[in-house]
C-alpha cells in the first residue's frame, strides 16, 4: 500500500474524486491485470469492470454525472479502500503519457494539492513516489500494464519515470 499524501479528514471532506462527468472518463481508474484477478477472487461483480480494464462508473444517484461503482456517496468513502487499485492509491498523482514518455503528474483540480504544491512536504512525497514507481518491481509492473499510463489534461508534470 502506498503512503498517502493527503490527510484522511481532508479527503473525506472533499467532493472531488471518484466522480466523473461522463461514463467513459479518462479519470475512471484503470486496473492492473493482478487487480482484476484479485477483484474476481473477492467476488467483486464483473459488471463493475469494463472490457478495457477500467472501473465502470455508475449514474450518480444524487444528480448529474457518474460515480465510481465502489464509492459510497452517503459516507463519501471507498467501499474497497483496503484493496483499492493502484491508480486510486496514487491519486491525486497520476502516471501520464507525454511524447511516448511516462511521467508522474498531479491533478491540479485537487484543492489540497493547490495548497501544498510549493511545500517541502510535496517535494518529499514526490521523491518518495518517484523512488517507489522507479523501483524494479513497480517498473516491471507498469511495463506489463501499459494501459494504466494515459494522457490526462489539467495535470502538472512532476518528473519523468524510468519505465
């Protein structure tokens, strides 16, 4: 499990992530092949997963758009937090594709990131994530799952990864 940058109480008070404007959103988490198998082993309904290895968003029962099928909108919590996908563990950091290179990026729509982007904490955490993602095990995992490296908009490029 990846060490979290944003304090839990901040996340639980936010109305940002786990919500999507459209059902086929680039922001909907992609799953590693290993995660798909783990979901199936835990009897997670296959209807929650799309054919392109993404979590399938469902219509938001409280209004417009869609929410993650594992999101409890009443509590603003993840129903599978203990084994949530790598992309969810990373968020608001993302692995983005730019000019055929994999980059660690950060979502600029996250209010906590806006507040901390120039802090020592942010720098230390991005160093931690870079070392983690560049480790041989994680690098191999990402090479084996290129579908999770996607082109995101409204993100800040942090550093190029060695993938």
